[in-house]
C-alpha cells in the first residue's frame, strides 16, 4: 500500500483556501497554453472563458489530492473501519483499489483497477473533486 499526491485537507476551509489560491495559477496556465496554441487577441478573448479557467483550476486542485493505493484486501480492511459512506466505481472482480477520504467529509470515494494504476488514480481524483469537493470549494 502506498500514497500518491501531496494534498490532503483536514478541513473544508483548508480545501477552499487551496482552491482559491489556485486561481492565479489556473489563469496563467490557460494563458500560456493559449499562447503556445498561437491564439491571437481576438481568439483568446472569444475562447478563453471563465469556465475554461475554472476547469483548469478544478484539474490543478484534483491533481494534487493525496490518495491511497492498495490491494483489494487492504482496501476492504480500511473500509471495514471507515465510519462513512464509500462511493466505489469500477468492478468488484479486480485486485486493486485507490481511495480518498478527507477527514471533514461524511463520504469517501474509491476506484478499482487491475493494471492501470495511473488511470485509476486520475479517475479517482476527478471523482473526489466532483463528489466531495465541488460543493466545498
């Protein structure tokens, strides 16, 4: 069992502060990507909307979330002691699971996988953002 990522907020306020702090970074990333795509001023103003920057901020936030990666047995042991609802996506017939359970939330998310750990981690982070953080940040 191991962890991936560096951000595991203890409180909803900590998550919200982190999300707010990423606003300027998201704006810069989008601006630099548009520049690399050679958008002129008119195209930039037309295509780079607040929604585009917000999507970048969402992705930056989710990308650093700390998640636990383990075998099905390790996950089951953790889940047996979890005092919250666990929303699991994927198949029951695979050997590995990745999960995220912020201390302030009354739910956790998990994604199962057989071989593609990186894909499962990315999927779980999107699930975590959508299910556990969107209403908090």
